């Protein structure tokens, strides 16, 4: 069996990375969408009592995290990195 050239190895690695990204990103996105939907269930005033400030804080935290997500992808595409480290608490 013939050895792969460096270019062939690089192309195979890129294809593997693309497949891994698609699989993992799809799975994680689906889980995130389900989690957001579950948070929406907390809006039921028959089951939960919360303030407008608490509801706004949840919405703001989610909006900010989505913005950070976009910034991470934009930075990565530009060859840079963005760090985070903030956790949420009501």
C-alpha cells in the first residue's frame, strides 16, 4: 500500500475535522435549543413566581451569551481567540 503524501494527510485531517465539527456542533446546538425551550417553561405564572427584573436578567444573559458565541466564531475565523468565564446567577 502506498504512503500518503503530506498534502493527502492534511486533506484527510481537514475532512475529519469538518465531520467532527458538524457532528458535535449539531448535537450541542440541539441540546442548547432544548435547554432554552425548557427555560421558557419557567415563564408559566401558574407554576412560578418571579419578578420582571429576574425575567429580564435571564433574557439578557442568554442574549449576551449568543453575542459572545458569535464573537468567538468571528474571532476564530479571523485567527484570534476570545475568552469567557462568567457564570449566571439570579
